[in-house]
C-alpha cells in the first residue's frame, strides 16, 4: 500500500511539473498599444512591440523585444 501511495504521489508531482510549459512572449508575439491625451500633441500615439528572438543576459535566458511607433502611415523601429 505504501508503494502505491509513493508511486501515485511522484506521478502527480511529475505531471504537474511537466504541464508547466507556459511561455510568456513567444517569438513572433505582437502587442499593439494606443496612447491617448486630452491635448493636441505631435507625439506618436500608436505603438507596436514585437518579440524578435531569444537571447541571454547574465546567464539568464531572455527575449529581445523591438519597439515601433506609427508615423507617416507606417511603423518605424525605435532604437533605444
């Protein structure tokens, strides 16, 4: 009986860990953002964020996000 309990317990723990495959910001993901102001401004008001590729920083895996603004009827990448 004890062996069945241990096998069931470890099977549940393994399955819970195996199902944790949620990836935030998969490559190719796109977010659009509108900015709104109460006053007239020449500042861009439509933005796009795109996940471009995998990278690493200080031995941590990360994603490279690009930032675009909408001006003159097209998106332009912002270098920052």
